[in-house]
C-alpha cells in the first residue's frame, strides 16, 4: 500500500469517528477540532510527503467538512475550492462546495457547482435535492421564476430515487406552498409525516398550508396538526400564531351561523401566548419570532374589527417590538372583563 493510500485511510478513519451518531455535541466538536488540526498539518506537509494531487484534494475536502461542522464556513469554502481546483470533476467536491455557498446564502455562486455535481452523479438524491433548494432560494432573491419549475423537477427526481427521505417531501411541500400549489403541498407534507410523525415543524407547516387552502374541513384538520405541533414543542410562537389563524377562521364561521362559541377566547389565548413567548426571549427574538407577532396582531385586529387594507403588511423591527408589548393590555382586559372594541382598539389600532 502506498503512502497516499495510507494517508487517505487514516484521514477517512478520523472523519468517520467524528460522524458517530452516539457522540454528544461536545464530543463531536472536540473531534472536529482535532481533525482540523490534523488535516491542516497534513496540508502544510504535502510537498514534503510528495503526495499526489488527488490525495491533497482529499485532505482539503475533509478539512473543509470538519470546518463546516464547526461553523467556519468561509474557511470551508477556501479549502473546498482547493480540492475542487485540483480535482474539478469529482462530484463530491462540487457538491460540498455548492452546499457551503448555500449555507452562506450565496445561491447563485452555489448553482454551477451543484449543477455539475448532478451532471457527474445524476442518480444521487442529495445532489438533486440540494440543487432544487439552491434554485428555489436563488429565485426568491432574483424574481427569476424560471427557476421554480426546474427546482420542483429536481426535488421530484430526488424523491423518485429515494421516496423515504422525509426532508425531500417537506422541503418540496414548503416551496409548493410558496407557489400557492396547496393540493400538491398537502400530499407531500402528509407523506413527510408518514415517515416522521413526531416532527412538530412538519405538523405546523401542514396546518399553515391547510389554513391557506381553506377547503371544507381544512381549518379543522389544520387545528388538529397545530395542536400536535404544540404538544410536541410548546416553545414556538409560530405554532400558536398559526393555531390562532385556524381558531379565528372557525370562529368567523360560527359567527356566520349565528353561534357564539368559545373559539374567540381560545384564539385570544393563542395570541397572548405568542406575545408572552417573544417578550420572554427579549433581544434573543428572531425574525421568525416577529413574523409570529405580525400574524398574531393581524388575528387580533380581525377579531376586534380593525382590519385595514394593509393589515397584513410586514412590521419593521421597532413596530414588532411594540406589538409584543400589547399582550399586557389584552391580559388586563381579560381580567377586568373589558374586552370591548373601544377598550382594545386603544392599542391595536397601531402599528400598521
């Protein structure tokens, strides 16, 4: 066995060890740090060791993967480019470089590498799905809707090759929802849940899609999935915001029938829960959390008859933070029995 073979064998063994699923996150981090140090030392000594270009590329590729798991993506790209330059027709090297660009949000930069990976290895499901993801993301930022049909095609090809990967179904369903293709999205979300029934975010996304589709019985089905999402993970404000959507829409149907049920109160409880969670997070609140606040505030306006033409307009960061504070007024109103339009409009008239 040659020195090149020995080096590859040892490098692969180190990399395999850090991929052990039984390791704790701290153990994986430590092993990746050890691997980075080892691969870096090898990369610095390739001239002395007189290793072949293919072996040098192999070392830089493994170094890029270990760096990526430590969140050092700029360095990952640097070493991945070296591997790709040395062996430009390796499908794995093209795939890895493309995925690093995707994780950095550089979708146009990712596309040529992922397209080449698919061209070199067209029967690898992950290559197809990652290219589909990059096409969707790139289209979202460039308004080049020509990308959408191609993205869907690649996701469907990936699913055809391996129909049992739940992420493929869930990701495709997400983008189909973005395109208002709700019937197809529901089918793929349901398939994803067949494969992974305890994933709360899939239950949430399916509930959200059913709310948007609005067919007979969809709001009841949405409520079932959103209840399940909250039971599995009660910490996400978006789950409560989407459940408030379902409950409010069902409450409106009750009102149309001349009934007065408890769904309005239940909707308000979800709205308050959104505000409570985001308020507790404080400066740690994310853009996604504020999207939940926007949704909750919209539902509150609908309940109290304050919907305007721009009721669904996005709120900026400052306005979103103000909206979080509105839950105090609602809580006081519930306790005082003053949930009247005049009382609540005092604060819910803004922000818009």
